[in-house]
């Protein structure tokens, strides 16, 4: 990172700590960005283009660690590529409409290289809080290096960008008797493929996009999946009339109110998919777009799992009552013998565990103000990647954040130069 990013300007006190385990202190002449996923990279690219120095802190050893380390092999983007590209860098033309996870990771690597973004890897933010005395953010981290796995660093900066995302930590609900089950249990974030599950009876807990796709993948590897459907869920075709369902929804919302677009989508889905409720997939009482806006719950875009459900290759089962050795009992009193459990139970933000701020973010780690107003807080605090609108929403917020910080940074830099020049003139006049 350029020296201008890490220098200590005259108006900021030089913070020093003594002692063997005291953190090293670094002044950042620009923002600190927490997270090197798509959101953090997009902010970095926007700042880079405007000449603003910054650093990106990433706890993993690579960019987009969720995509690289915690997704299954068959994963593809659920939306067409034009809705998933980051600012000022389109996908290659030869990419398919729905790129694979490997293609998406390659795209992000190219993005970072194109904008010359070099995150600080293996550096975990432990806490971040605003210091009212100096008007700065204090960001404490632990950096793992080959010589010191617990190297403590404290950064001081005027701006802090939270880009750790909505899916930073896996959600693992508590189930009675799970410790007695005796079979293999894993979260979907650790699932790669169904290669090792051939002939196995697998309980997939969760019926979102991950639960559906994991169940489909297990079927394709000759396993016997049973999928827990505890709550209602919207299942939509991935494409309608040759267009992606998302693209069609975006087009309709330009002319029609959201409630009417929801009705149109559900009618078209019924014609294409039929009545899914007879297979145990109850639809919510409100439409898919309204549900997404209010609760962040994404509708399932079917890519083949529904056909497997119709043929009973994927068995739909109700909520779990408790586990027993080698089997599970459901809330309807029935039980099922199983060999393994895969928890497709989702993810959550980890912001409350490290950000010491209680006005901008809720206790769930999401901005209190909904999109499009949830990107800017007070005292130089920003958020990107919490819109519940995927990569397109993150890109819009990244542009707003980069432009806002750049304006402030350039104004402060200009004032600093004027102040230095003024002191210099007074000095010459005195002598």
C-alpha cells in the first residue's frame, strides 16, 4: 500500500503503545474497509479510480472467501450475469448467462487485479469503535503471520466501511437429541458435492435455494435426500417466457406496483410449475417480492429440484421434533431413519460481534434504514452489502459510498494543503 495511506499527518497525534503484547498503531490516510468480498472490492475500485488511499482487511486468506471456501461445487449465480457484475468491469462476453462459482471467483480475481487492489489477508477485525476525543475510528485487529499468529494491530482512520456482508457467519439452530444422533452432521457451507453420499439417507434441513440445490445434487449422486420444509416458501421458475424471472420482475416494476407484479409472477409460476402446495411446499400469504423486501427471504428459483420432488426422489418432510440414534422424529409424530444431516439453515451478519456502534446497525447486524438509505451512518461510518438485494444492490451502495468518501477526502486534503501553505507563508513573513 502506498506510504500516503499509512503516514501520520501533523494534526493527528502519534499513538504509541509499550509492552510486549501491545498493538502496533497505524494511521490510515483514507478509509479502512472491513471485508474483501464483492462489496469491499467494489468500494475499493471506486476509491482507486478517484485517487483515494485505503486498506481492506480480510480475515481469510483470499478474496470472496465465502464463494471460494464455503459453497458447493455445482453452484451457479442465481441471476443473469448482467445483474451481478461489479461497477465499471463487465463480465467477459464468453461467460454463460449464469456463471459458475469458479467463473465468478475468476471474475473477482480479475477485478482486484484490474483495479490493483491488494487486501490485507489473514487479518481479523476484533473491534471497531469511534473515538470522540480525536474524531477517529479505532480498528483493532489480529494479523496471522508465519512468525506471529497473534500480531495485534490498531488502525486509526476517519472513515470505516463495513463490507463483511449479510452472510458472514453460518446459522446452526439447536435441535434436541442431535448429539445423540451418531451420524455425520455438517452445515451446507461445508458441503461440496454428493460424491460421498451415494446410497445414503440424508436429511437436508432447510428449503431455501441452498437446501433445494443440495437436495438436487444429492439426488444426482444416487443419495436419498429428505428435505425439511418447516415454513412456507415461494418457488418460482428461474425463467419465464425465455427471460429470467428476476429480469421480468425488474421490467414489470418499471410500470406496475409491486403487489401487482407479485400477482403476475405467481400466476405465471402456477401455469409453469403447477400447484406446488400438494407436494408440501406451502406458499406464504404475501408475494415473493414483498416478502423479500420486508424480511429478506429470497424466493427459490427452481433449477430441477421440483421435478425430483414430484417423482418423490426428494422427500418433503415437516419440522423436526428431535433426533434419536440413527433417526429423526418430526412434529407430526412420524420418524425417519437417516445416515447424515446437512444443515441448510442459512447465514447471518457478524457485525454485532466487533462493531461497537448502536445507532446505525440493528442487533441483527443489518442497517436499521432499509435500502436505498442504509449505506451511510454518522461519523464516517458506511455499510455495503447489506441491501438484501444481492450483488446489484451492493454495487449501487458501493458507488454511493466511494463517491461520498472521495468528496470528503478531497475536501479535507484541500483544507490541509491550505493550512500548511498558510503556516509556511507566516513562517517566511516572520523571518
